[in-house]
């Protein structure tokens, strides 16, 4: 199993136990918390990809174009991260 998935599952378990009286903990609570953590990790990975994608390459293999930063990608990364704040 992917180490990230294991870490998120453990974190979901710890968060639910820490924030809920034990008699009220349900399987659905774990699933909801786990899904939220996975979505957060996915948003962060996508935002990071946008921030790191500042080079353009030609369609011709092994031929690089002029390298220019794309400030628009920083905006896209902010928008991706902001989606988690609306939830």
C-alpha cells in the first residue's frame, strides 16, 4: 500500500478518536475524514505541480524552447488550494 495512503489513514483514525467521544465513533466518520485528507493531499499535489511547471518544451523530442516563468500557474495553484477552504 502506498505510504501516503497509510499515513492519511492513520491520521484520519487519530483525528476521529481525538475529536469524538469513543461511544459515538462510527466507520462513516473514519471514511469521511479519510476522504477529506485524501482530497487535501491531492489538491496540494496538483497545486505543487502547477508551481513547478514553469518550463515549456517543444513537441520535438530533446529540443527545449526558451524558458519563461508562467505567473498564471501560481494563480492556478492558489485557486486549487482555495477549493479546500470552501468545503
